[in-house]
């Protein structure tokens, strides 16, 4: 049996709030109670939204909360070579294709197709660039048009066969076909899905504990694990804390940050007590 290893993997796009504290504490306590280890990973590939000061702030806030982790912290922005090696393996399997669509074009295509809202984003990529004529595709690439790399999910599932993954709350979950997801963005040759799958493998994560907002993403991660020949961790998608109006806590909606709680005189023990409210324990 491998050593129980959990992680907290925030994106430094703002200050942490109580919802983050809950998630981090669940992961940390889960590992500690099983004599395992806890890892902090900073998911900072989105250069437009991530800021170094939020990375330092979250390290400071989690330390104040009493969390400790295995050093050094892995910063995704420093690991692009690992993602590019994984992308090469997938490219050699013939399951990737370049996508030139802009977000606006995709939204127009989705609206024109009368697609009912579904998928993790509320819509599914209609596959426009999947069937692009090969010479047109090459011509656009040679002319320097920006493109992302998408996973041809149907082709990938034909390679792997049916898949499933285990969730602590839901039991065995069969992989359902999401739309063709982006594995390498136009601005950086990786994406959340690719980076998180590679990192969970490299860091030996045995249990992924994260919010239920990422439940749908796990289908993609399971598919990537199968294509890349990586072990599948167990998952636990916990429910999300909500505010008085039932809205998920989010900085943009004015969720109180851990920093404000601390400055307001709260102790780490008080935050822990709050975080425990509504949780079923580990
Ligand atoms: N970086 C993601 C976020 O902050 C979490 C990724 C994960 O836990 O898999 O929402």
C-alpha cells in the first residue's frame, strides 16, 4: 500500500476564504489521521489571473492555520517541461487536434446549434475544428494562427475502452463523454486538466479531496490517466460552503477572506471549528 498522500492545490487568483480553509483542512486531516503526507501545490499557469502576492499570502494564511506540508512547494508555472512530455505522448497516440476557435466563435456555434446547457462549462465544444480539412489545418498553423490543442474524447475512449473512477461519496462513477476539452491553451502549452493529472501522478497523490465543482473534471482526468498509463487516485468531492443566500463562497461575491478573519481577531481554532460545521468528518 502506498503512503496516503493528499494535496491542496489552490490557484493564486485571490485571497483564501473559509471554503478554501475547509478543503485544505479536510485534505490535511485526512492524511495526518492515516500517518500520511500532505502536499501544497500552487496552480499558477494562468498568468493573466494568478499573482505572486496571492501565492505568498496563501502560504502565510495556511501556515497561520497550522498546516504543514512537504517542501518544496510545486509551482506549476515552473514545471512546463513535465506537461509538454505528457502532451507528446498524447500527440503520438493521435488523440489531439489543433483548435483555432475563439471563445466568441464557440459561443456563436453553440447558440446556433440550439444546444441545451450541459457539460462542466454549461456547454460542450461542438467539435468544429475536429473535422477541419488537413491542408486547411496545416495552412492555418503555418501562417501562425493561434491554436489550442484539444483532446478528441471519442477517439481517446476508443483507445482506452470504458473507464470508471471511485468517489468516496458516490462510489464507482463511470466515465461519461465530456466534450473535446483543451489540453494545451493558446497562450501556454498546457491546461488545468493536463497539469493537474500529471502533477497528481508525479507527486504520488493517492487521495484527491476537492470541491464538488470539480466533479465533472474528474472524468477528463481519469481518461488522461488511462491514456498516459498513470495510476488513478481515489476521489472525494466534498460539498461547497455557501453564504446566507445559498451562493457558493467566492471572493468576487465578497466572501470574507481568512486574512480578514484573522485581522478581526479569530484564532486558527475558531476557523477550524467553523470549518467543521456541516462536515461529516474523516
Ligand atoms: N486549482 C484549482 C482551484 O483552485 C483546484 C484544482 C484541484 O483541486 O484539482 O480551483
